[in-house]
C-alpha cells in the first residue's frame, strides 16, 4: 500500500485512498467483499476515481481489531497481482 501511494503523483487519488482506509475499512472492515478460494483470507474494498475502479485487499486479525492492507491498485489484473505478491 505504501508503495502504491508513494508512486502516485495525483494528490487527490492519494487523498481518496486514505479516506477509504480511514473512513470505510478502519471503521467497518467486515463490510468489504470477502474473497473465496485461494484468496479466502482477504477482503476487498473498491472505489472509483476519475472513471477508474480501484481495489484494496486487506486482512483482519483473529481478534478483529487490526487490519493489514496488502495491496492497492486499479481493478485491471488486481487479483493476479495479489497472487504474485503472496507467492513471494
């Protein structure tokens, strides 16, 4: 996630990402879309910015109070990239 934000030159996109993290994911982590299959440990939260759909993949710890953002990016090839990150 940090890498994604550092690479972004668009300050409004950075702000939108942080708003999604702090306003939606942090307050209601279980509202995200629970994935199935080999990505079943993840939830995803989507948002649109400048006519592009973005996704964030995150996990919730066993206690339910710590959320770890694994990946953020445009929806195109998002899940393939998430699988590549997990394979490392």
